[in-house]
C-alpha cells in the first residue's frame, strides 16, 4: 500500500482453506485495525493487487469480497465497529 503503519491492533482470526495445485491448504486469515503515519500519503497498489482505494465504512459491501473468510471478516469487523460506535455515543 505504500503506507507506514504506526499502530496495529489484532482483532480476530478466521480459519480458511485454499485449493492450490490440487492440494488443500489450511490457512488462518488474521484481521487487524491499523493506524497510519500520514493520512495524506497516497494509497498505492503494489505487486499483490491490481488496485487499492479508500472506502468509507458506511459504503463497504461485504458481498463484494470474493473470498468467504475475508467476507466473514469484513462482516465481523463492521459489527465490531457498530458496537464501538454505540459505546462512544453513550459516554
């Protein structure tokens, strides 16, 4: 992404499997909430993706994520964010 991470908070993990060369590979997808050094730094697609972009949380659609574990992770993250927002507004 070209971004410098200043803080990473582990949120959760979701197990998954991927078929690679006719071999089932077991993985553990990990999800983090990160703070970046400079919000004005341009987000760049690197060698592992074709494009990168910022999306406001209210516009994130989990159904657009192709991998089931990532889709589940996005849904879970958005639920955690809603809970956090509720706590913040009630303080």
